[in-house]
C-alpha cells in the first residue's frame, strides 16, 4: 500500500514514546488521523536529534552552519527514514511478545550501522569523583545516524517488547513503551488522545 502524502510539519515531533527509539518511530505518524513526516529534510533531522537530546546544541549548530554538510544531510535524512521503516517492521513483528535471541538474525542492518561508530571514551572529574564518558567525534553528517542506532540497540537489548504498544486513540498511530506501574497505559498522551477520548465519551453520554 502506498504511504499517504504527509502534510507540512505543524510543530515539533511528539516525545511520548518513553524511549528515544520509539520516539524515532513516531517521527512519522498520524497523531490526529493526518499523516505527518518530521524527518522530511536534513534540517528536520538535525532539529529532531537536538530535540530528542541525541546530539547537543553546539553540534547541531555546527552542522547547520556547514554548507557542505547541509547538502549531505539530505542523503542522511533519506537513510534515517529508511532505518525508521526497517525498525517499524521489526517492532510490528515482535511487539507484544518477549524478544528472544533468535531475533538477532533480523538485526543485520542495525549491526552494520553500529560497526561504523566513532565513539571514544574520556575520563573526567565530577563532584562524586571520576566518571567515564562515551563521546562522539561528529566529523561527518553520516555519523548523525549513530545515536539513533545506539537507541535502537538499547531498545532491542533492554526493553520489554511485551510493553511496546500503539495508542488506542482513533486515527492515532503513535507508539510507546508502557513504563507505568500497572502497565495499563492506553494513550500516547493524555493531553492528546486521552483528552479527545474523554471528550468523545462525554458527548456520547450527553446524547443518551
């Protein structure tokens, strides 16, 4: 089925997934029944990475000011969208059930990307003593996919896939990792679909 043409981005992407990799999935979705693409351009990808705190503001500003990097970011955004749709297919296959070791056979695209990482370690002082930091060099636009790959790796290795769910809001496709104590979360956000559902239920009662 052909994906519906997305509308112009109305606002910042929703950070409702309770995990950066799930928020990455939500950069394309229908939070109110209308398809929305938040990674349509290289600039949009930079904005999202900064908003999701996967890169810091100085790094984002440096890439925005680099005209050569700006042109290459368009290709990186295409790669990010392809990675996102690969992840979406993986999550749809496995959400709602435990993720076993056999799933590793499906993670080739992720492992290829992780192998390109340029992270390095640095020991620095902190109030509580010495701390080990893992930093990125951020030398090329292509490396901006690395923090996304790291978030996906964390999701598949540490998240309980039984708790990855889709919002129950009518027309909403946003997903989330249910970290609530009772694991009874139904909505991407009470401010979005939760309140709409309450209003719809109230109108239904008024008509009775």
